[in-house]
C-alpha cells in the first residue's frame, strides 16, 4: 500500500513539474522493466538513460531511441538539449509565448492614449477598443500586464 501511495505522489509531482512521461508504456529498455530505481514515468530519467546507453554502453541511436520510446529525430533534439544545457536542458520548456507578442509599440501607444483620454477605462473595455482599432484579440489580463510593465519602465 505504501508503494501505491508513493507512486501516486511521485506521478503527481512529475505531472506538476512537467516531467511525467506521456509515453511511459513505450519504454521497453531492460532497466525500466523491474520495479525499482528506474521509473519509465520519469521523463528526465528516461531521456538521460537513453543518452547514457548510446554514450557509455555503445548502443546504436536507432535502438536506444526505439527502446526508450522516442524517434531518432527526437533523440538528436534531446542530445542537443543535453549538450547545451546539461541535465537542466532535459527539463521541458515552459509552453506558450515567452513575451508579449501581440502588444507591440503601436498597440501600446494606442492603449496609453486611450487611458489618457479616459482614465476610467478598464482592461476589458481596452481589449474591445484594441480589437476594433487593430482587428487584434488581446486578453484583458495581457493588457493589464503590459500597462504594469510600462509603469515599471518609467
């Protein structure tokens, strides 16, 4: 029973960190077949062991990729991530945009001018105005963050 609780907790933690292997059932390498240290649900561990199999155990890339549940192309991507970032390079990157990509200088200028003209405008109303002016859908929260960034710049 303790192992079930520990396993459930580990899977929850892996999910929260973004390192739960979505293709755990594809891992057929012998290290991961016994219940023990090696866990096919731990994506970081699976990636690292795949790279180690090729580097230290002289396994072919094709075979390693297959037994660890990846394609050859994916193997090379993982290898590059490891070479450039070490073990942290194997961590999944944050998904989604890395910066404000819709609110460029022209849109920001329009937002600030709109606020200057009517200081009672809220983010939702501003998003409607931006859509009318630029045919661009911007979430109200994105507008709030952009205004906060602009205030910090000053």
